[in-house]
C-alpha cells in the first residue's frame, strides 16, 4: 500500500470549518431549488455507498483537503475541544483500513444500516462550492439492537453531477452531549 | 447474597460480582461512599460561584465554589421533598432554587428562604434544612475527591504511592497544572468492574486491539502507537503494579523504542502544527512536541478514576449491567496552543479507533457472565510467580501481562464491602477540607 498522504489540515482550514459550523445568526433564507436535484443526487448516492459498506468508493468522493467532523459541541472551536472525531483524509483511510483488517471486534458482526436523508437545502458558496444541509437518521442494526443515530448534517460539495465530491462533512448528532454507544461504522 | 469473602478467592472471582443487583446496590453505597471518590477537577470550576454536577455512585451531587473560593459537595436533593435543585451540567450560581415549592439554597448549601413560611411548626429552623453535604472533601494536584466515611484515612494516605504518579501526569504541563476541557461520553451494557479489570490489564492489547495494531503496521509501519504490545510484551520492561487501596498502574514507557512523539500515530494536522513548533522553539521543539501525545501510563484510582493518555476518565455505574464512561480530556496548561490542538486530535484517536473494541468485549463478557452454572472468572496469571516483586512501600510490581493489579483492587473491594462504615452526610459549616498536594 502507498504511504498515506501527509495531512493538509492547518489553521486556515480549521478557521473555515469553524465559520461554516457557526450558528447561522444571519438566516440564510430558503435554499436554492435549482441546486436541490444535484445535491440530492450526491447525498442519496453517498447514503447508498455507506449503507452498502462500499467505503473505498465513498472515500474516493472526498477531496484531498477534506475534513470529516463529528463534533461533541458543534459551536465550540475544535482546536480547543475534543470531538467524537475530526478526520482528515489520512485518518479517514485509517478508519476504513481498521475495518479492512478483519479484526475490528466492534464490527463483528458488522452493523447493517439504513439511512434516511431528508430536509435537503442547498446554497451556492460563491467559490464554486455548494453548501448543503440535511437531516439524517441512520438506523443501525447489530446483534439484537436497532439504534437510531439522528443528526443534522452540513456538507460542502466541491462539485456536483456525475463526479460529485465532498470537501467538508459535519455530522451534528442531536445527542452528542449525552452518553452514546461507541460506533465504528461510518456515520 | 453469599458471604462476600467466598466470592473472591486468591485466583478467581465469582460471576455474581458482575451480575447481582444486590451486590451492586451495596457497592454504590459502601464503595462509592466509603472510599475517596473522584468528583471533578478544579479547572472545571475555576471562578467563585462556579459549579459542576457529578455523581458519587448513584448520588447526584453539585460541586460548588462559594464566593470565597471554598469548595462544597452538595447533594442535589431538596431537603423538602427530594427533587433535584440543579438541572445544569455546570455554570455559575449563588443560589439554587427548587422548582417544586421554591425552597432556595446558597451555594454553601444553607437554606436561605422558604416561601409562605407561615404554617411550619414553631421549632422549624432553616439551619436544620440545608442541602445535605459530603462531609469530607480533599484535593490532590487539582483533582477533587470526596468521601462520606468519617473513618477513611486522609486523602494523601488513601492515595499512597498513586499520589506521586498523579503528580507525574500533571507535571507534564509546563505550569504544573492541567486544564480539563470537554468530555466524550459513552455507555456500555456491562458491569463497571469490567472497565476496571481492563484498566490494569496489559495482556489484552495484543488480542483485543489486533485491528489497531494491524492497521498501524500496514498504514504507518514502524514502532507506532501500541506496537509495544505486538509480541512478547513482558520482554519490553513494561510492568503493572498493585499500588494498594485498589489503585493500579500500568507503565508502558519502558516498552517504547522511540520518543512519545515519534511513537504517536499521525493525527490530523500533525505536520503543520509540528512545523509551527519547530519554527518557534528551534532546538527545544522535540521537548515541546513530547507534551502532545498521551502519558503512556494507565493510572487507576479506585473506585472511579482512570487516568490514561491525556484523559481523566470517570467510571459511572448505572446498574449491575450498565456503565457510563466519561472521558475528560486534559490540556497542558502553559504549553503552546499548537500542543493542545494536537492533544485534541490525539484524544480522538485511540478512543474512536481502539475503544469500540474494548466496549464490544465488555458486552461480550457480560453476555457470558449470564450463565449461572459457570461461576468463576479466572484472574490467576502471575499468582506466586517469582517475577512479582513487593517493594518497601508495599507496591507489588509484575510483568505487564500479569493479573496482579486486578487481584489487588478486588482486595480493596472486599475490604470496603465488608466494613461496617458509618457513612454520614454533613450540614453547611460542618464539613472538612484537606489539601493533600
């Protein structure tokens, strides 16, 4: 396997993430209806890749400078607070590599998931990127348990259409501040 | 419930310690009341009138700082009809008012107002109806502990050889203080002692964390995080220790082949932040970077604090078969910001990649423990082994894969469970405070 790429996460990238995650003091207004079909195409495709555990194909949809973030407190600066995870591309590869070892006990047997993506809104960001927001419920079945993971997600999509790609993905779990079961599938 | 001393034998422990609800109730009373229980860290309530909620076993607590800076462990229970009086996790407040009938308390626990006071008996005295309090509080290097046991030894005595090891953990910060930030909260379906067994267990990483070991070998190569457990961990110099009073220690530092920083798996931002530290600190950069990774020790303070990595993890039992773990991350006070940014990412690394496998295995253990006819859990590794050394201070050291630390905490467990302690609460002004270090 090739040596993993170096991290490109720097202060500037953190700053962009913080601004993106900040509560919308200035109401953005309704999303642009013309962007919605292409955004839904991407989000629905992503949901299917994850439900089918096609993790490598999923990772291929992320840019080299991507960030995948599951905050515990989405209003806090991740430079000063721990998150559930805040991954660059290298650690996303590690997460998938861990499952591929075949020895991740927490995924033996693996989770079966079904995710519902709804309330999709989208806005152009001016630099060619698209901001998408949605509500997601991932139903996870494993052993004798069916567990819902409800979240409001933010995406910054670097491109749309056939070659859609993700620059940022933020998963704001509604219960991130309470006691959650550790999960090792990809949300 | 069987006689307790028949349940713990030199080499094995009975399953009922993990499954019996009656034992659980007694543990919550006698162990999580009779021992010195970790409550919070001073940096979580730095200013006068700050407070944070905590639990002592199943007892809800508000830990407050009064306007003179004094600490108080108030039970979160209205003296009137028992409702909790504080619903926030933390904050700042001079008064706590019960929402049920308006009884109002100061942050020292005194009852300061009862609405519609007319009608109470003539001998009704406000000073008899304050919030019940933890009678004894103490701190050690900023860690706050409390006990309901008037006969417990002093906090310094209770911690014994664990105290200086707390200092080693804290002294990794340039200022000699840690700053506790936020916490990851997780829950598993298993008894709290499964986490406790695991914390002193240097035998499991090779197997339970096989995915993490293999990942690091394949993706990053070399002597990365946890590689010291890859093969023959007992040949590395790593050791476990029973520190007495139930405290346990696992020292991974002798197993490292290179510095903490070189051993640390690459985390997001590693390169950029390390470059900044090299720019600003030149020849001292290597020393500064050494503050970012975890401490490479596992120091367990009985019954509810697991110090590991850069974490203060509290073990918070819910029932015989359910436990919460709250993993508070510590920043190094006085270190460059870059170090603490790296600490945040490092604090997500093993907890999200490695810990799910631990919790999965705790749940598998609890499943296996459900069989009544298969009664015993084996903890014999190292018993009577010539490599078990007892030092002058009573610390028993042994190779890291031995199970001596577990046998040690169970001795403390039995002692507290068998004691006829007279656990008490106190009124405002009747509490004691000891600053142990």
